[in-house]
C-alpha cells in the first residue's frame, strides 16, 4: 500500500484509489477497491480539510483484508504527517 497526500485551498477531502491489474483479476481488484473505500471512510475524520489522498494498492493488497487494514492504518497518518511537515498543513 502506498498513500500519497497533497493539500489544496478547499474544504473538501477527496480520496482516489488506484488498483492496477497487477493486483489480480477484475473480481479481486473490485474487492480490494471496496475494502479500500471502507477503510478510507474510517480514517476520514482524522484528515484535515483540503486534503487530497490517493491510495495505491500493490499486488500484496489482495492477500488479506487484515493486512490491508493494517497497511492503510499505518500509511494514511504517515502520509498526512509528511504533508504537514512539507506544507505546514494542519
């Protein structure tokens, strides 16, 4: 899992998903996307307004829902912390 974050002058938080064919067949990719949407909803309250976040699933994302949850839970705050340090974003 790779999480990219950026900031704009806006009050909305937008989340994008990237799940390439390397993750698996269409059924697997759609399952990963559904899981990512659910996980993103759970961390949105901790995300500052104006954030743009992109979740990019790597091939191991299809292995286990628990691993995916753990990856998102760790990578999302790290990406926001890097953004805060880079842009003084709060």
